[in-house]
């Protein structure tokens, strides 16, 4: 079933069973605009083990910069000609053969150096970062140099002791680069933040964390790891879940905002057999600290929230009041759809705009273009579109 209007609520959504969520303004019921103040995230204290580990790697001369990772890139993208949809990308880059075909890792999120500082580059590098997940095991991110089209994978880790770290097993459906932080969505739990000032060089060996011989650290064969510094955890109880499916940055808002959205399949219902709502939410960012804006208790409250009616929404961006939202149709030959929308207006749908497997979106206001990645093995690309 197609939806010609972004915010035309279905009869199923209108028919929520009143006893279950009548008092919960996080649920759509029969309205589009919902109460943003009810969407809250609790900022955790910085990881207690990060400082000790950072001191160790700094002392050993193994704390490296984003530029050093890009300069040490050991794989290369290939210029591709993918089976595109009705939208024609201005650029299409395929991963190297191993990453293009592997079933072990799946790409999900994308962000760029334009997100990082708002000027397009990071220390004279124009770059993409792309997230990949390995089901139930770990997450890696690819640092891609746009000039050379070379890249290197870095493993995301969680400092678990003053002298150890472990891998992180989340879906990593969307990412956003903001200053020295990389924000990564954690589907059921909120948003994790990783410290780009602490990228650590490790031994190229099996295992993750402190090696058995006590003479170093490893990361399943990767040379670098990126540690988590803090967490923004979804605070409401189990009766009010929210899916942190994808994420993006909007620098046209004042202050800057972080946009998150939900992926919901057709026919999904909650534990009370009510249709699962589909929502967009924005949180304000502090451009000085690079953190979410919080109150004295560390609570981040959304500045804007809206119900939507786009099933299987994989990504979204907003800028100057205009939203670009994507839907995936799986391996369907009709590929993925694009929606454009301005609040108060009817959305415009572009069926089959993307090739199959379209994922997260990221907007670059400097180049006036937006990006997505495609996930299916044998058809993996970074795609760029003029806005």
C-alpha cells in the first residue's frame, strides 16, 4: 500500500484502544503533532574507565587523529554504475570486493565531515564515515577520504575496565558526526557518543581488548578502535518505547538539532495489539560542548516531535524546514522511495527513487547534496544526490 500523504493517519492508528495509551502524549492517537516534552534522554556520566585507558594509549604514543586514520587508509572504493531507481545519483562508489560481497558485515549509517564542523572538511580532509554491524557481535565504522576514495575500518568499543575494553553489539542504524563526537543510535536504548579525540592504535591480532599475554590490545584484526564516552538513554518505561532507527544533523535550526526517526514495518503492533506509531523527534545540541542540551539533572528534552505515516523509514534529513525521508522496500525491484515534506503541507512521494537496500541519510549544506548507503551484499554503494 502506498501513502500519498506523509501525515495522513491510517484508520488503524486512529483506532488505538483508549484504555492503553489515552493519557500518553507520546502516542499518535488521532493527531500529528505530539508533545515534545515527553521525549526525554538521560545523559550518563562519562565512562569511568575512559580516562585511564586514554592515558595509557597517549603515553604509549598510540592515540591517533582522524586525519591519521584517513592517511593510513588501506582499502579503496571503486567507481560504480549501480542499478539506480528513478533518482540519478551524482556519484556512486562501491566498496572493495571483500566488503561489497561479505555477509558478515552490513552497512547502515552515513555522515560526513560537513556535519562535523559545518564547513565541509575536517583538517583539510573531506570525508564520510559509514557504520557497519555484525549481528550480535560488533560494530565498525569506515573512515572514507573523498579525495582519494580510500578508506579504513575502525572498531567501536566500550571501555569496560581501567585496562580493558570490549566490542559493542548494536544495529548502528544511523550515525552523526558533530565536532569531536560520533553519535550512533542504539535502537531500543537511545544514542551512544564516541570520542574522536581518542582513536587508539592496537595490535593486529584476534580478540577484542587486552591480549592474553598482557602485552597489548587487539580488535579482531583491526588496527584502530574508537571508544564510547557517554550514553543518552531513553527514559520512559516499557509502556512507552521509542525506536532510535536513524539519525541526522540540522544546522539550519538555532541551536543545531539532532533528528531521529523510527523504522516500523507494515502490520506491527505493540503488546496491547495496537498499531506501533511512527515518529520524528528533534533534540537541541550545544555547539560548544558538542553534547545534547540538558538540564541540571542531565535530562535532554526534545524540542520538536511529529507523528508520520511512512512505513519502513530508513533515513531522514531536514534543512530550512524541508524534510527528505526515505523508505526501503527491501530487495523489491521498485527499490526505495523518497518523500519530501514541509510542515503544514502535503508530502510529495518519489516512488522507486533509490536502488534496493537504501539506508540512513545525511545532508551536506556546503555541497548542497545528500548521501545514503545501500546494505545488500553484492550491491553496496555510497550514493550522492544533488538536493
